C-alpha cells in the first residue's frame, strides 16, 4: 500500500519510474559491455588490450571535456522550460547541439594532429599513434551523444533511454568483438568508432521522436539574457570537466610509461569494467533527480525540491 501510494504521488512516481528505468537500462548495458570487454581482452591478448584501452581512454577524455558539460546544460535548461515554454526548451537544445558539434570537431582535430606526439612523447608507446588518429573521429559523436542523452533525460523518456542503452550497447559489443577477432587492435578501434556514429544516429532519431511528441516543433530565439545564463552555467561545468575528465587518462598515462605498462593498463581497464558493472545506481540517479529539481527550482518550489532530494537519497541508500 505504501509503494502504491508513492506511485500515486506525482513527484515520487516520476522519481521512482525514472530511477527504475535508468538503473535497469544502465545495468543491462554495462553487463553486456563487460562481457564484450572479456571477449576483446581474450582476442587481443594482454598488451594489445592495454593499447586498445589507452586509446579509448584518450578519446573519452577529449570527448568528456565537451559532451558531459553540454549534456548537463541541455538537460537543466530544457527541464526548466519544457512544460511552460517548449519553444524556449527546443532553442536551448539546438544551442547545445551546435556548441557540441563545434567543440567536438575542435577537440577531434587537436587529438588527430597531436596523436603522434601523444603516442611517442606522452605515453611512450609509438605503436598507438596510428590507431589514436583513427579513434579521434569518435570525439564528435561522443560529444553530440552527451547532448542527446541530456535531452532525453529532460523529457523524462527513461524507458526509451533504457531501450537505447541496451540496443547501442549490444551493437557496440558485437562490432568491437568482431573487429578485434578479425583485425586485432585496428579492427577493434575502427569498430568502436563506427559504433559511436551509429549510437549518435540512433539517439538523434529518438530525440526527434520524443521532442515532437512533447510538442517541441518550433524553436524560439534566445534572448541576450538567456544566452548569458547559458554561458554562466556552462563555464563552471567546463572548468570542472577540465579537471575531472582527463584525470583517468593522466593516471593511465603515468602507469603506461613504466616497465610492463601495457599489461598494467590492461589489468586496470578490466578492473574498471567490473567496477562500472556493479556501481550503476549512483551514476544514474543524479540525472533523474537533476531534471526534477531544475524544474522545481525554476518554479521556486522549495518544498518539492527538498522532497526530491530526500527521496533520491533514500533510494540510493536502499540500493547500496
């Protein structure tokens, strides 16, 4: 009866449904990804799996500088305006889309140009330079995917997100396993790049479908004040990403420079995959809570903002 009452409470029902679908989709996707990583590691061998892992970490660090910040920004500003002003919500989405394309393209270019220097000087692994150049083409779709994920979260399309996580995770796993088995490291990297473009394309279709169903058809023009608010929110997030996004890559860069560094990176990457497969609740709770809280804060509803925060804390403690 208490659970039924919670679902009948509009705020609690939104949070519980969002947390449930988000956790389920993430758990399935991470288990599929873990199984794929085990196969890829066995197909490539220890050292080659270390090369594959450091290439992925390099691209994810570059993409994280843009995609994470733009995704959170899109989610917050869309959630604030989605119910009362859908034209402005769509305008914020379009603005973040364009910024993500520009930032992703710029970072991809930098990574491509610097690939040989990173491989030879920073990582002391000249053999990764060629594949790192190929992998740099994945930066843009990863940055765009961050915005599209933020848009789906803002629209509270958590069931759609869960389905997409399963489909795209399975697609990426199949492609990368086939590439690693047939063509080694280059095949795995190339398949991973293709999978990112496929993921971005599938997400784009989902975003268009969801936004159209929510009445987001025609975008407004953002005023100077609205653009200023967007910049004021984005800049601190970007500065935070400058510290957080490359941290994992810097740590791996230090390890790989040591003797038998490739083997150590392979072990670290495998351990990280197991960790991600287990710790999925906390990482997926904050986007759900953030959407609800952004809407309530914009509406100056302090009571429901506090309730959303308390219910999320209880859900996280229960899952832990």
